[in-house]
């Protein structure tokens, strides 16, 4: 598949050239962010439970030039020399994750938690009205001027910080995550594909084939999309096409032509939230080295087999 071909899933979705320009804009915006990064003294392990032999792990407070703060969790490699960087991004619950098993394989690992949703002391409930993070509805409501554009800006600027660390080989980068983290890992790999991305691994990825998911009448996460579109249609029906266009830019299927790096996908056979059919529709379009594993009996969750699959994938290609 060449870089101009794209299966357009919805009449209001962007074309390949639009997606390419959108990716360039996202990366340009991230490089222009003045970001201060301060490792903190927040405790990373509790008295009751902790991986005591892991050294150097720290929360990092990323402060943007607009005064807002979001958080990361930095886990440097213990190999003693410059090592590749793996960037992990969270699911829609905005949970923070540590990955000592990947550090033990010789990787630096940076978990990035955009928009300040999660902090070292727990979720920032002031940013979660009605017990739901607003990033996806805001994407639709703002016609793509907010929501995931802001989320990705934070993830990209923190990744650039990680690449600048002395212990990192800046030409060896990969992204990974589950659910929303899987979907946004694919978006980040697309945006930064010419900045050293060697591979990407996406577990039960959300943000994948919105039209197919809505046709399947999926509840949960894709149900949020349906509600956001209905609200937009009821309040400003003339803006419904722009809402769909905004979704198109963050639909991983729109980025298939750019995902030329080795790409690993997993799905749960019993997952009603991110069903296999949506993930398969992305896999079918991938132009390069690719792997797809459907796990029998698996619902929507952090897939236990995923980290082992991702670890092997990163050892092969990163």
C-alpha cells in the first residue's frame, strides 16, 4: 500500500493527504511547546508493596507554558548505556502504569498521562465531570479543535523530552498501550513515524473504525461517541459533518497508510467494548510487518498476554 491510498470509512472523514497534514501540524505544535520537566519526590512504592530493586523510577511533573501540569512516570533502563525508549499511554480510565518487566529487558520506559487527569496521589476529580473524562466528547463538540488534539500534544511533548534524555537512544522509539492507550499509541506512532519510531504495540485498541463500531451498536466507550454525535446534531446540526471529520482524524484506520513500522495488535474474542471486528478492519489495511492476535475468552481489559507479546515484538524490532 502506498502513502496516498486510504480506505475512507465515512463520507466526512479526511483523506490521506489531510491526515498527513494533520500529523505534521500535531508534531509542529508539540515541538513549539515550552515544557519544563521536574522529577518529584512523590513516593513511587508503598511500604506494603513495592519493587525495591528498581532504581531511579520517578514521577515527573510536566508543566506547559500555559501553566497547566500533567504527569509522567519515568523508568530508566538499568543497562548502563544509552537504550531505546518505550512510551506507554493510558486507557480511558487515565490510570498510571509501571513496567519493570520491560525495564529489565534493557528499555527506558516513560508512562505519559496527558491533560493532568491522573496525579501521583490519584485522579483529579475536578477534571472528571459526571465520572467520565471529557476528552472524546470534547473532540466531537469542538470539531477537533480540542479533546484529543490537546491530549496528543501532551503525549508528544513528553515523548520529545524523553528522547532528549542522555540515557536514551533517540533513534530507537516505540509506543504501546491498551484500549485508549492502544489507539493513541497507534496515533502517536503515525505522527512520529519519521522521528525514530521502530515499532508500535496496541492492545485491544479503542479509537478504531468508529463507523463500524457504531453500526455494531456497541455500548460503553463507543456509546460515548454516539451520545456526542447525537448531542451535536440536536444542538447544531450543521456541524455534524465537522464532528465526524474530527473523529476521522483520531480513527486509527485513517492512519493505516502511515503505520509502516512493525505493528502488533491484540483483541479479546469476548470484548464488547472494542470488538475484534473493529481491530481486524485496521489490521487488514496495514501496509508493513504486522501481527494480530485474538485471545479466546478475553473481555475488555489489560490483556495478560499483551506485555509478553509486546516484549518480544520490541526485542525484535526496537
